[in-house]
């Protein structure tokens, strides 16, 4: 195990060896982004996640949302970040944003569109999301 993957504290024991390829695979499906829950599921406990953030390997976008530092930028990644920030099990990318994300339209949206159920409307939208 290399130095970057060592747990920093005794309570960071979800896994002695985090699954780097699995985290990369998860993040690749989400344009380089991942949630703290996804990281924990593949062996990155809170302390190890904080360690990689402090060393610059991961970029903390907001509470619970991270990005792999070396993952290449791509069109639509800000939509992906907003969707994950709201919750990918709660919201869906919709309207012009969905068309743009899947390259189904030539229209470039002037804002991000997410649709959430009425029961979750108390959630605050990330900046730029309508």
C-alpha cells in the first residue's frame, strides 16, 4: 500500500486498502465527480477522504461532493456537479440541460435544469440551477 492510501487514524477503518480503480470507474461515469458516500463504499473513510483532499488529489466541490483532480474537463460537467449536489437519487437532469448533456440538441442552455419531486422542493438549488 503506498503512502497516499494509508488510513490516517484508527477510526478510518472502512477498508485498509481503498479500491482506487473502483473510485475512478465511479467518477468516470459522473465526469470525474463522486460523492462521499460513493468514496466510503469503496474504502475511503472520512479521514482518508480528507487526507486526499488536503494533498490535492481530490477537489472538494461542496460538502459531500468531490472531483478527481487529474480527471479531464468535459462539456456538461457543471450540470453533473449540480445534479450530484442535489442528489442523483432525488433529482433528474431535465429540459434543455438533458438534451445538451446527451448531445440531442444544438441549443446551449442558459441555465441548468433539474427536476425534483414536490416532496423535496425544500432543498436549496445550487447556483445556476432552475
